[in-house]
C-alpha cells in the first residue's frame, strides 16, 4: 500500500513539474537562437523569431509592458516581473532584451521577453 502511494505521488509530481522544465528549455532555446537586431528589423520578421534588442526604456505602458527605443524605432516589450521590476525599468534605463516576436490581430507586434540585462 505504501509503495502504491509513493508511486502515485511521484507520478503526480512529475506531471505537474514537467511544464516548468519545458518553459526553461524553451527560454534557453530562444536565448541561444537570438541574434542582435534593430527595432526596425524586429517589426518586419515573422512571429516567434528570436531577437536580441538593445535600447532604452522610454515608457511603461501598463504592468509588465514597456516601450523600448533604439536608433531605428520604438517597439513594445513584455517583461515579466520575475525578470526585472518596474523600479529597475524606469524611463531612460538602457537594456538588452532577448525574446520572441509576437504578433496580434488588433495591435502592433511586440517582444515577449525571456531575458533582460540592465546596461550601464
């Protein structure tokens, strides 16, 4: 009976922890595949293209949503709080972000960020 309970619990834990592992592997895939690009290029590439952008935060649009500007344009970036806080991402903060281009039916392309480096 104890063996069955242990087997059941380990199966449940495996099932519920698998998505966490998959997310980490997916983030690492994006980080490894991302190539440096400009905002202008990011606005032209296909959905799910990994990109690395370097620029300045110019506005917080809403919670976890910011505008990033480089010499070629401005793009919205979604940066989860676990990557960087709003206090770290004030207007004028220079950053390097890595993420995937995301497209939407009724709004402009943006970047779903998986890694942020705050630059000096």
